C-alpha cells in the first residue's frame, strides 16, 4: 500500500512530467493499493487531473482531454467540510472572521498619490506576460513600506545596470516614490498600528500578551521584507524576547521549516508568535496551540485564502478560529477601488466556503498564479468591484462537478454499516495481553503491572522484545524500555495532546491494539509455543459430550502471489469416531463457550491415538469444505471479474480509436506518424497486458487449500478436565 499526501503536486503539467510524477507512475505499477489525498486535486485542466486518475488506473482514460463520469467511476471520492460536518460534530469549529479597517495617514496618502500619478516612459511599454511592474509595485505598497522600498530599489539597480538612457525619467520617478515611501515609519504606518491594536486591545482585539503558552498567534504576509519588518517591530513593541518570535519562509531548509512548525505546536517551546510567508500556507498544522490568525496583507488569490486559513481552521481545532484581515482605507480613488476588490475576495472566500465548499470555484482557473493574474488585470484596467464580481461569476465553472454530475455525497451511514470485527476469544486486547503475559510468566521473568479499570499495562521489555525493536524507528522505543500500553481511546487522545508539551513529541502511553509491536511480539511467542504439526488438545466437561471431538481448522486458499483470498476458521465435529458436520468458527465458539470459561490443565496425559486415527478423515473433510468455499468465492467474483474484463477490452478499443484520431490532422511525415503510432500502440499493449497479468495473479486460485489444525476440542467425563 502506498499513500501520497498533497497529491496535486505529482500531477503532470503541460507536455512534461516532473520527477515526482515519474516516481509516482513507477510506484503505482509496483503496488496493489494506491491512495492519493489532496484538498486541491485539479487545476481546472482536464489533462492534469487525468494524469492522477491514470496513476490510479492506467487503463481508465483514453483521451486525457475528453473524458466523463464513467471513465473515472470508482477512482475518486470528493468531500467538502460541509459534507461531513454532522459526522465529526465538534471537531470542526465555526470560524469567526473580522475585517479591521484602518485609515491611511498623511504619509501613506502622499505615497498613494505619487504612485497613482506615476507614468513610466519605458517600463511596462511592452508587456511580455504576467502583471505589469506598476502592479507589482502596488502589491508591494499594499504589503508594507519595507516591501515597496525593496521593490523600488531592486528595479532601480537593474535599470542602472543597463546603462540605457531611455530609463532615466523612469528612474527619477521611482526615486521620487522611494523618497515618499521612506517617510512612512512604523509609528505612522496605519496598518501596523492597527495590527498592534488588534493584538493588544482586550475589548476590540485579542488582548494577547504572549504570556499564555497555550495561546499562540500566527501572522501571514506575502513579502519577505514585510516579514522581517514585522519581526523587528513586534519584538520591540510587544516586549517579546527573541526566542518568542519565529519566522517561516521559503528561504529556509525543509528541516528548518519542519523544526519551526513542530516547535510552534509544542507547549514547552518558548515561541509565542509565528510570522509566516505563504510557504507556510500549504500542508502544515498550526492549530494545536493556536486559534488566532492575522492576514497582514490580503492575498490576491482565493486559493491562498483557503490555504492560509486552513492552518488553524481545520479538523481537531478545539477553540473557535479567529481570523482578522487588515485593510487600509484610503481617500485616493484608485487605491480605494483596488482595495475594494481585495475586500470582495474576503467576502467571496466566506461565501464559497459556506455555500460551495471550494473557494477556487469563484475564479474557475484552479491555479494561484492565474487567480492573481486575474486580480491584477482587474486593477490594471480600473475595473470596478461590481464589474469584477460579475465577470468572475460568468467563468466560475467547476470541472469536477461536470465530471461527477449532481449526485449528492452520501451521509456516511453505508460506510459505518460495513465496519467489521474479527472473531476473538477475548473481550478486548487488554484481556488477551493480560492472559498471555500471565501465562508466559511461568517460563520467563516479565515485569508487568495490570490496571483493569484503565485497560492499561505497564511493562518492562524483556531482552527478546528489545531485540525486536532494533528494526523499528528509534522514536517508538520508550525511555528505559518501560512500556505503558492502554486500550482506552480517550486516554490515548489525552496523551497525544499532552505529548505536544514535551521536547520529544512521542506519547509515553501507546495504544494497545493488534498492530502494536508488543502485541505482535506476544503473538509470535504463542505461535512458536507449538512445534511443527503440533496442536493443543482441550478436554471440555460441560459443553461437549464425552464421545464428541471437534477439530478446529484453519483453511487458506491463496492467489498466485501467495496472498490469501479465502481464509476460514471452522470446526469439524465427530461423535464416537464418526463425522457429524462442519461448523463456522463463530458458531462453534458460541456453542462451547470457548473463551468464557477457564479450562484448567490437569497435567495428565490425554489419549491421542483415537484422535490421530480420525485426523486423516478430518483433513479430507476440511479440504472438501474449503473447495466448496473456493467455488462460492469464484461464483461471487466471476461475474464481476468478467464484467471488468469486458470493460478492459472496451477501454483498450477506445485507446486504439483515440490513437488513430490523434494523428488525423498531424503534419508529421507519414513515416514518422507510423513510427510514433507503433510506439504508442506498444505502450497501450504493455499497459493492458500488465494489468491483465496483475488481475490473473491476484484473482486466480487453485483447488489446493492449505489446511492447518489449530486445536482439538474433546469431551471429558464429568470432573476430568484436561488440557495438553
């Protein structure tokens, strides 16, 4: 099984495949199960989404540019937060959004006026794609004076290096703007002062002091220069220590970013305030000790809104997320109109989250850069907020809605009904472990204490268990080899929450379940308790007649990969040496009350000759019964399998038709067309042959079951219980 998170990063874009996409395509052909997870699986382009579907099933889509619901049926499940809200109850909190407006000061208004009157004579005269430099300049000015000064300085330096006299007047204009922006100190920078008020004011703001180690704050900004400005200014104005403010940006190493995020979520860490660029807006968790976020500058893309807010407004947030947008209000008509467009984006983010579920549907382009380009173009052309909203509404088409139709997502009842539990002789894993350790103590020293009310076991690892952990990650080995195991889920959840306070963020209490390495160690100890071709004999006084014998059998039929397709436990009953019937294991356990009553070991021999005499007959009956189970299994899957094989043939035919169609208007030479077709035809053959081989190896069984005697139950005369 392979699980890929943030799967949109492995989709094929354009005509080239990234190394990530090539790796996943290779892995997809080497695994039986592939699960891909993504909050934004598509970018509005059919081809890139088709590449993800083809990684799941390379036979599904013939034409990546043109496919429909039937082509991807069974490959994709789409759920929004609103679709599962009722199932997760309090795990999602309703966010609180507020817009903190601030009136621009005189120095800012002067800068806005110089900017709006700015007319370049050479810059922006030839648009080569992307937004105009003046738009980039405006975006930096909306972020902070520090960001704007950096943008101006970098452009002047580049223009001076050209030595081109044509840029002389443009450089003078930029220098004038630079001088005006330079006068905006932090004391007169209205948005920064509003930030301080929002943080410190206990009535209209957060009343945040940084003293509470479980109440942390995150501030997002797009520009690195703004980030550094905020770090230096807030350190001074909030009276924080250096270790209490961290910054997170794309210039840091992956390990540095990871350490920063982990530290922000640990209670024992001294950090209280995280200032992050948008590198921190995708795929990380900031919600453990933080429920407050401030957007220092407003994103120009709704997808960035979604990514930023999702850092604290996510599953498991225990407090109401409080999100504040800082918006500068200017008397300058141009600036006021452009800021209104950004305010419209704030409004649309909330509307789409509540009503649609996916903010990306507002723009309909499913790409951050393209969304920002649309916003930039609206500002460059002087589009009004109303006109901008209208033009966007006309293009908001969700390609996945078209693919899936209007079917409503299921409510979850069907999935819950399919939850299964394995048959067991013990009421829970705790009882099994307690009984097992108690028995093993007869043969080796095991230090363990049991707490039934908490379903908890405290245990010191013996040497053979220590050896087993050599092959596991070092984090799972407890301090001093002392295990604390609990089956109580509430206890584990509390421990996971508590462990975030520690420097070593690994729970001291581990979940006691079937996949715990300690449980697996116990399983192996008992599997090795009997030699080859040996099985225990239990004499039961009250639940079996004195002449009754039941062989408990494990029957297994594998596929060609040696994976079990049919695996059954059952009992074969004899009376007075004569075969009676075959009973499902669950029914047998219930009939003889196996596991409910302790069976004492009388430490005396049991006559095994009569049992050995009927053993061959029991094995033959077991083989015959397993053959019937194989027939039932094949009857169940053959119709589905044949339907699938027929579908594969149709898909293969569609691939060939598409191959011919794709070259109808080609301008390549006939020789090259034939060569390219042949290469593609071989690729199609290879994909379908490989898939057919996988089906054959996975679903083909042989009528030769593996039979194992697990135990023998034997009736005992009254008062003569025995176990051997």
